[in-house]
């Protein structure tokens, strides 16, 4: 019981006496766990976080923190901090004061505050931004300030509501690694909300897939990938091609019996990895020039693009393309280095 | 495009010149001239005597007290309205604005019948055999009249700032450990300052210059600067002296505005003020 830092027991949330948003949610979050809530827009992810943070009161059910029921505990008494979906930075304070807000309330000595805030600015890569105003920052920079403002308080639990949504791919990758590192080093429990299945897979210890106010499956990333419990999950997660591969060295990966250049590094040499390729990232070429060759076994028009399944050496590849290759034809497939996503095996 | 917009602004410029700039220049001219022409500072010099200084001081004092009361009473009212459901909000705002549609004089006379020697309050007191009170014709009555008449000008701008405020900022502050009082001190109030400053200006200005309220509720036993101006224009027919007093009053209002707006934008120099 007590190794769970947060227990949600039979949580139901009904807005305005009629809108059922959360339907009997049961969720156990262990200490130091990285748990991700994954699901489509409007499924109730933010509402779940808000109930944990104390900003919504559950219509039914109980919230426990280290075994104690905290339904009636106001947010400011919970050892939980939040990175809000819309940043919610204070516009009347500069970046330094925003990050120092929580420490000031704890009456930390000014010297310590200065050290901690500067550490945080360093961590999120905004060293020279202390004196800047909120409105002078880009969305991505504001998002990083929001992360710093929550992290600096060293909470027991950090709730993150799509904290990397406004960042470009490169920055997002960097922050993903950074957040994961912080979570492991400092030993904070993370409850992380995202739309992005790849992000969920690379970062989480546990994923809870939600749909229409219900938790459909809770499990490790592999569980969710390899053994989706429901058709919804299979559809929601299965949009990517996932194959086993070997990271030969930095920027070089082997899968499907040949090597590919890629943009990932720091996996070590000859390490088993999982390779993820999105269906829309595979380029169709002629059979002679393709990196991979295969036979088109189905081809379906999906409105904007065609969805084709191509059989290559016993593997099935899903391709989304505006070009159509007829069923039965042999085609080549090319994948650009930056479109190959490498994941740690068993991440 | 640009020149089009300029043309559209012309009517406003004409309006500005006819109704604001010209009268202002006339007042300034009157204040700087003798009754039968010729430039002078005599009108201003005349004001620099202890009697008039006392009138000015009393006006500023009463206006200041009224403004402070309007703020203390008006801020919580604005907060209550801003926190109500949207459906109730409009009704509450309407209730606030409704009395303003009534004639100003009528509203002030209503207070006279309430506060008077044989007024409603004293009648009720008398009914319970309690001693009657002198409620009318003192500073208290004047301040009450000012608060009553001008408080909507405090509540409405504060309300509109509070209603527009991003609620997630308050949640973020609570999330970071701030209780209700700290949230108000560090987030809600600083963010509502633009509304507070508009409110202060809009209450202070008419409160300094009003002559109806001190005349009716103060019984004309002591003068405020507004009465002085009115007197010069309507009884003494010394428009020159009246203009000089108006200009002096305007200068004090401008000074008061300058002091308040100085605190308007704490976002620029954060940490300094709050
Ligand atoms: N205060 C509220 N009153 C009424 N309905 C609400 C309220 N807050 C949320 N909802 C509804 O609850 C549902 C779930 O909302 P929630 O914000 O939890 O979704 P989400 O999973 O976070 O979506 P997204 O990924 O788009 O952020 C939505 O249909 C939303 O309209
Ligand atoms: Mg959300």
C-alpha cells in the first residue's frame, strides 16, 4: 500500500451534473515512477491531473497521497507541483521571479534562492534570461520556464501536462532526455501527459492509455505496444512501424538486414534497440533503387493519403503516401536518416 | 490605406478642438487676464492666501478619503461580481449601473431625506426611543455622498480587469504553495493594478471638483474648491478668478494622476514594488 505515492480509487468526475468526463478511474502510482497518461484529445488527461493537483474535486472516489486521503487538501498544501498545459507564467514578474515564486513562499534565504534559480535556468538552457519579461519569450522558452518553476521546488510528485508541446523536434528530444535524467537523479515521481506516443514510449516506466474517460490499459511501454488490450489501443499505438534493430555505433543502425544512417547517438555499440518508423515517413521508389524492397499486399484510400501494407522479408510495413502503388506490385522503400527513430529496448 | 485612416480621424480631431482644446485655452486665457483685459498673474496670487489654501486642502482631503473608501469597499465588490457565474454577473453589473441612470441631484436629495433631522433614519431611531443623530451637514455626510455617487467608477474598471484575468495564474500560484492571502497579495492584486488606477483616477477627479454634494449634504457651511469655482462663475461673476482656481485644481488632479500611474506597470521593473 505505502509504496504507492498516489492512489486514485474509483474516481468519477461529472461536470455540470451531466458531462461524464472520468468514469471510475483506478490508478496506482509508485514512488519514483515515470507514469504517462496517453490518449486522444478530450479523453480526460488534464482532468485527471487536476484532480491529483487538487484543482478539481472528484464527484466520486478518493485520492490518496502516501496512503492518506487528500480529497479535501487544498493545492497549496500538497507536495505536488504542476507544469501547466498553457504555461501559466506570471506576466507581472520577470523570469527569475517566476522561478523563485515557490521558494519565496517557503521563505528560503535570498542567497539560496539565487543559486537554485540559476541552476534551474542553466538546466533548461535559459542562462541569460533571468531579467527578461515573460512576454518577450517564445512559446518554447516559456514552456521551459514553466518546467523550471515547478522543478525548483523539488516536489514529491511533478505533474506535467504536455510540457514539451510547443518545442521543435530537436529541442523536444533534448528536453525529453533532460527530464528523464532529472527524474531519475532527483528521484521525483512524474505524472506526464502527452499525445505523442513516441514520447510516451521513450520516457515512461508505465503508460496508462485513456479513452473517453476510462483507462483502457496500464502497462510498460512494451506491454502496450506488443500486446494492446483493446482495438482502440492497437489503433492508437499501432500507427508506427516498429522493428527490432541493432545500433552499430553512433548514427548507424542495422535493421531489416541492412544498415541505415540515422541521427541518434549515445546508445553504445552493437546495442539492441527498437526502431520506429512512421508510415508517412516511408518514401516509395522504384524496386531497383529502394533501400528496402517488398510487395504491396493492400492499398486503401484514406481521404488524403493511401494506406498500403508492404510485405518485405516476412515483415509488414505500413506506408502512408499520396502516391498509390497497386496491389501486387513490387516497390522500393526509402527512409531518411532523421525519420528513423531509435528507442532503447525495454525503455 | 494609411491616408484613409487619417481622414477617418478628422472628425475626432475637430471634435477635440471644439470641445476640449478651445475651452481649455479660453479658461487659461481668462485665468491670466484682468476682468477688463490685460495679462496678469493677479488671479493666481489671490489664491495663495491661507483661506483658499484651506479650501484646497479640505477638498483634496475629502476626495482622498472618499477615494480610499471607494477602493476598500469597491475592490471586494468587484471581486464578488467577477467570481459569480456569467449569468449572474450581468445582472449584478446592471444593478450597479442602474442608479447611475437616475439624475445625480435626485440621488443626492434622496440621501438628504434619509439623513435629515426629521429624516428616515432619525425617525426610526426615535421610534425606538433612541437619541436622534446629526447625520447631515458635516464632513461625514459629504464623504458618504461622494462614495455613494462615485463607487461605480471604482467597481467597474476593477471588475473588468478581474473578469478578464487568466484563472490558471491563480491556480499556478496555489500550486506553488500560495494560500488565498498570498495569491491575492502576489498575483491577483498586482495584476489588477491597471483597473485600480483607472478607478482611483475616475473617483478622485469628480470627488475633488464636485460642488453639488458639499452644497446639499454639507449644507454649504464649508466650501470645497468646486463650490468656490461655481460661486465665482454664478454669483460673483469673477470668471477670471474662477478660471484660475479651475486651472489650479486641474494641476492638482494631474499631479495625483501622475503619482498613481507611476505605479501602473510593475511588470517592467519586477521585484521592485511587489
Ligand atoms: N470545467 C469543465 N466543465 C465542463 N466540461 C469540462 C470542464 N473541463 C473539462 N471538461 C470536458 O472534459 C473533457 C476532458 O477534458 P480534458 O481537459 O481532461 O481533456 P484532455 O484529455 O486533457 O484533452 P487535451 O489533450 O485536448 O488537452 C472534455 O470533453 C472537456 O470538454
Ligand atoms: Mg489537456
